[in-house]
């Protein structure tokens, strides 16, 4: 029995990848890492109002579904974020816009070949108050459909739910990680509010 256990351990060790080896290029681990990287690039682009990088996280015909409605296509998505940057440029010196930084957590990612779905919580820390003190400003979750094109994961659909804005909030009794929703509400907030909610 001891000889059989030792032989099993030797066989398992021989099949294991070398320490520090990268995952196979088409493995779940590699796909998940690329999808998490996409999620992070999306957030940095939003927080720094980088319209080109933000739009580049979507497919050419990608859809952004949020409380103000749906934006369809990379150009429409680009133009929305470019508008945020243009509004910020109209402020007087020293009157700069409040800063916000998004964070994402608790990602549930299901990969099926060149398609994937993802559900994740997001939080927005910011200083949109007279004292410019950091506070939790908003939170919600994303529901995503993704597609891998030429080895790169992109959003084909991103639904943004925001629990601070009733029209954008999750209205189901169910668990979005099990049964995604139809999409957030359609009541449009003012443009300045909209930027703080994405």
C-alpha cells in the first residue's frame, strides 16, 4: 500500500506544471486573467475620462446599458466619456471636478469558448462634497456579456446597476450571479450626476 501511494505521488508530481509556469494560453485561468484585466482597464479609463481607452473595451457594436438608456456602438460610448472630459474642462482653475475611483470585486466569471459572462460588485469612492473628504459615493453591480476576438476579450454588453439611483437599481428578488436581470431602469439623470454613477 505504501509503495502504491509513493508511486501515485511521483506520477502526480511528474504531471504538474513547473513552478512559476504560465497557464495554458486558452485555459480558464488565462481567460479569467484577461477578463479581469479588461475590467480594470475599463475602470481606469472611466475614472480618468479616457474616452478612447474606455470605448476600446467594447466590441465595435457593443452595448452599454445603464439608467439613462442604452448606448450602442463603440463611437456612441466614446462620445459619452468624451463629453465628461469636455465638461470638466469648462471648470475654473482650482474648481476642478471631484475625484472618484471605482473598485470591482466578487467577480463570477463563466467562460464558454470565445464567449463569457461576468457578474461583479462595483464601488465608487470619491470626494464629491464641500470638504473634499473621501467617502463611499455609490455602489452596485455589473452584468456583462463578453466575446473573445483575436485573443482579446471585449464587452459585447455591459449592464450597470447602481443601488444609489432608484431608476438604475436591481429590482429582482433573485441573485444576479444566478439569473441576470433585463437591464437597469430608463430614467435619465442630469449629465453631471450620470458621470458620478457609471
